[in-house]
C-alpha cells in the first residue's frame, strides 16, 4: 500500500469564514473577499457618493461605501444561491457556497444528470444578476422610468439623484457586467457550462463535452492575458481601453481563469479537492470486528484477523474505545508467546491515537494522516468508536471521482456555478 506522505504533498490550508447556512446550504467567505470589499468601499466612498453629494461628510461617504459592499455581497450570494437552489431542485446535492475575490463558487456533490439540468443550473446565476440589475436601477430611479442608458452605464445619474440612489445606480450596471462576463463560453465560467450542456446534448458524451469546454476556457483565458499585455503596451482595445493598471487587471483575471480551467483539466487534483466538504462518516468503515484488552493474541489471530479482511482492530472495554491493535503489532511477538500475551500489552493506547469526529472533512483527515505517516485514522464520537477511515478507502473514493468528470470548484470573476 502506498504511503500517504509520498502521495499527498503537505500544504497549509488557509480557511475563510463560515457564515452559516441559508436554506440548508453552507456559506463560506474566503479571506480574498476582503480585497473586493475594500475596493468597493474605496470606489463608492471616494468617487460615486461624492459626485452625487459633494457637500456630504466623510462619515456619510464611508457609511454608503460599506452599504455598497454589503449590497454587492448580497448580489453575488443571490447569484450563487440561484445556482444552488436550481441544482437541488434537479436532484443534485449542494456542498457549499464560497465567496472569493472575484465572485463566488457553488460546489456540487455530483455532476448534473442531464444536459438540460446542466443548462438550467448554469443559466440561473446570470439571470439572477440581470434581474438584480433591473431592480437596483428601478430603486435608484424610484418615481420615474429611467432611460436605457441607466441600465448599462454605472456612472449615469439623473439630475438631483441622491447619494443613496447613486449607490443603487452604480450597482445596477455592475450586476449586468457580472452576468454577461459569466456568460462568456469558457469553462469554468457559467457560459462554459452552458457550452458544455449544448455539446453534451449533441454528442451524448459528458467527458468529451467537458474537455471541449475546458479547452474553450483555456483559449479565453489566453486571450484575456494577451489583451492585458496589449493594454499595458498602450494599445487601446474596444470595450477594454488601455493603460497599465487596466491591462494588469485584465491579465490577472485571465491568469486566474486559466488556473481554474487547468485545475478542472487535472482529474487527480480535482479528486483530492472533492474530499473537502465530504464528512469522514461517508467514507469510513463501520461495524468493525473488535478486540478486548484481555483477549489473548492467539484468539485475536484465529477469530478476528483470520476471519476478516480488516488490517486494524479497535480495542473496546465497557463500550468505550481504549486502543487499536494491528497485525503488524502481533507479528512483533514470537508465535510461541501468543497464548501468553494479551492485546492490552501490544495495542496503541487511546491517548496516542490519531482521531477525528464523523463530521470532519475527509481532506482534513487525509492531511492529518499524511503528516503522521498513517494508513488509517480512527473516527470517534465522544468516547465511543464510530468507525475507521483507511487510506485505501480514500484512494477508492478518488479513483471513483477520476473515472468520470469530477465535481469542481472553479472560481469565476463575478460568480460561478460548480
């Protein structure tokens, strides 16, 4: 059996903030989202609000900047919730929603079962963003019907528009930019998933459709990187403009998308990532044959080891887990002494065992096993044994994931559906 320390590269997992659950779906906030919040706060409080209300106070500007950040957070969350709720209505379990620097990602447990389901799940997010655009612009122009320009130009402001209305006016077109950008036909953007649904419907092969959509995402990413480089060199591009700062931003988005597309193309890496968010209790072995501390090694070998394929046996005393014993430990004792030696004399005692709870993420358990060079980890609930998770079981899970398209976690500018 392979050693997990050789197969799994050690890494430090930087976690974000768990915000709670909405409609039973966990919502997480990655630390990179703080960059987005600060950019919105700075833009709104320094430019948008002062233009509408030049005589306002710094407190007013900062307050509306914070409000704009919260509204943008709500916009991205609504986009992702649309993906998640439609997915659940189509029989696909949702693992969680995570908000990142460029938007969000909705992580699904499984792939959609049909091209129609894939299309509906993918299109739900952009449609929600477009609806929010209309709602924000109507709120900004309450009492009068806004011109068409108001729906597309974030800087459009009607005469006499208040600072609060200016914030909503700015957020309206921003949502259409999010929706339209995500409809670009490149995986893992929503448009790439729409493309995959069409290719899937035509070919009947999800794997081929996925590979084609990933290739489209890689081409789109390369085009964005090239466009950003051209802008840095002073070349003005239609709809993007020119300049060093704008060019660096476009190139960075392209690089970020390219990284996400490449990750989707690496099934082994995606299989490992698919462990995150999957509780250990889904993979662990239950109802295991056990030993007692007073059991002679002869009885352990003949009645447990020889009659089971399990390599590890929990040691139970009065319904409590007190240790763990393996065949390797038995083999260290001369055969002629097996009748005299008890399990308690060779077992690994409870205080020295690596343990996790049934609700621990499987990826976390894998990292702990890798750090300590273990082939298994014990799962406990209080003082009682719940099961044992073997590295072999994790390998089977990852192999099952790599045998077909793996549920992904692409990170898309604006928002994404996974």
